[in-house]
């Protein structure tokens, strides 16, 4: 279950709609009613936090959804977006991540959700990490 305080506009999440799981994009967070407006690909709909889960980052999310470029190195993979770098070692093991932007370096030994990466990216760069194709919405 996600914390509403972790969600920001354009964060990617999974929604459970009566057993159907869909990927969605956060449109608005209403802290008063404890609900999140999500564009689920069909319509915008208000969900409680119980219906939301994070999307674990992987190669497809980084490349196709968030617009990173991939650089294969000996023993690790480096994902690049402008001056931001994210490195995974050991054959795409996303449970061990190093990331940096200029002098700000961080390491994680847990699998991160996409919305967490989006928030870390903003915290480090002061630029929103928008899903591809949604940069100007």
C-alpha cells in the first residue's frame, strides 16, 4: 500500500479496479478525502490508497516509460537521463542501485518503485521525471 504523501502529479502507479490491474498516472492527490485521481488509460478516476500499488522499476520502465538511455558496461548497466545516472549491477538486479546527479550520490539495496524513483529524481535534480509523452500535459 502506498502513502499518499509519497505521490506526486504524473507519478506512475498500478490501480486495482475490481480485480483488473492497470497502469496509471497520478493526476491529483486529495489529502482531505484520502483519494488519488488517476488516469488509468481509460478515464480519470478517484481511487483510495488501498487500490494503488507501486510499479517496481525495471529496464522496460526506465527505457520506454521514463525515457532513459541505456549503456552496457562490463558487469553492470548504466541508465542515463541528462546528467542523472542510475547503475544496476549483476545482470539487471534492480534490488541494488547506485544513482547520482553531480555530487549527490545515493545507493539503495532494495527494489524501488517507479514513483519513488520519480520523487528521488526530483529531489536530486529539481526537475520532474515525467513519463514519456506526458512532458507537456
